C-alpha cells in the first residue's frame, strides 16, 4: 500500500502538469484529471478507511504540486482539486467527513509548501467540499464544516498568522452555506 500511496502523488503531479498546460478550462481539466487518476489508481483495490483517506491526501498533495509547477495559482485551482479528489474517492469508495477534513488539511498544508495563498486555498477547499457533498448526497453544512476544520488544522500547524488568515476567510457564508468552524485544536497559551 505505501508504494501505491507515494506513487499517486507523483502520477497526479505529472498528469495535472500535462493536463493544465495550454488548456482554456483549467477548472474542468483539474477536476477531470484528479478524479480520473484516483479512479485508475483505485480500480480493483479494496481500500477503505484510513488507507483510502491516505491515498486521497496524497492525490491532493500531488495535485497542488502539479498546478503550482505549471504556474497556475493554487487558490484558483483549490476548489477543483477538492471536487476532483472527493469525486474520485466517491467513485471507488465512500466519501466521509474525515475524508473531506483530511483533504482540506492537505490542500492548505501543501499550498503553504508551494507559497500559495492559504486563505484562497481554505476557501476553495470549502467551496469544493460543498460541490462534492451535493454530488454525493451528503449534508453540505457538515461537509463545509469538515473542510473548514481541516483547513484550520493545517493552518495551526503552519503558525498563528496562518490561523488568523484562514479563520477570517472562513467566517460567514461560502457558496450559500453558513460555515461553522469546529476548531480541531486549541494550543495552550504561554504565560
């Protein structure tokens, strides 16, 4: 399994770099490529639970690196990356709130690694979760909350300025859905 998980990040990066170059509809190319690579990788496997989540996280990581490699702003592609990852997961397994949260966390964390806008990535993660939830028949409010929590968790790993940026962009309504941020952590304040 570990080999397959590491393999998908590289495959995703290469596939996205090729798919996005010179394409007019970047959003559509990202959704189709991410979900397509996931379906091809997972067809015939019986991954569930944490293994499926790990593969989804690696796919998101590879997708972020792929769009960054071709010069596309990650925040522009964040929603499409989320939709593609969750759609691909749904086609071969089951999308859970943990999958949504972990995917959003990976999206924000990897965006930080490539120097993109954390706020833009967080908002895109929530927007993508909402679209994917509607497609999957999940509660859009729960999916938005899970994505926001994952984004905030990643921001917490990056630093307090990142937490503030992400929290500010996720306050209120996104894509017509009231986002309720459930903070997955609380750092102890130093005296």
